[in-house]
């Protein structure tokens, strides 16, 4: 097979993949997020991890609102154990839906912005679920390193109703002194 044929086949495959649509209905978000209240530290309680998050311990996602409306994000965790190497990532968040502030683009690498949707947020801004339209990744986060088991089960049920395979959700190790 010639290079041209291989390239042509790859382009066709890319075109077919790019045109695929999800079988899921739109992912509902919370009606309104007060960005100032949402800022600060969020401990990752459970997730369907991205490749970066595999074997993460004590992960914390921190948000700070910039003057230009973007969101400075710092994601910190220990790799492979509580005493493992500290990893720090600093993506930038951008509010996409300014009416609700619940749909963001999260940019790790320019020019790509990942879908980031706040689908649950309790009234006192202490527990949240961040999800993606594709239902590939999800994060249960809280202002504390742990939440009551009843709350955890209720949040898992919400994620299941959103169309996720909850069998892929992993509790994330959190242990703080």
C-alpha cells in the first residue's frame, strides 16, 4: 500500500470519526453557578480518571477567578501514593455559557478546550459533580477530603441517571494530616 493510500485511508477514518454523534441527550447542568462562591479548593472524592489522574492520591482542584473572566486552575496531586511525587497542572478555564456559568471550556493545551459541565452543586457549595457531554470523564468533588456515604451514593445515582457507566467510577485516595 502506498503512502498516499494510507494517508487517504487515515483521512477518511478521521472524517468518519469526527462526524459521529453521541447517542446521549444533552447533559443538563445546574441552572446557575455563582462563580465567586465556586472558586477555591475542591477535593476530588471520586472520578472516572483521565490518563493524568491514574494513581492520583490527595488530588485537589483549585480555582481562582482572573480579572479577564478566565479561571486560573491548579490541579495538584501525589502520583502513585500519599508520599509520591507531587504533580501540578495549571489549565485555564473559560466560561462558555455566561447565562448559567455552568458550562466551561478547560484548556490544558492551546487551542483545545475540553468540555466541562457543572451538573450538580449543592446549595452551600460544598459538593459538586463536574461532567462531560461525552460521558467519558466525571468528577465528584467536595470542599473537604471526604463526604458522608449517603451523599456519595446519592451523587453516584445522579451520575448514573446522566448516562454514565458508574462501574468505571473510582474513589480517589484522600488522606490528610
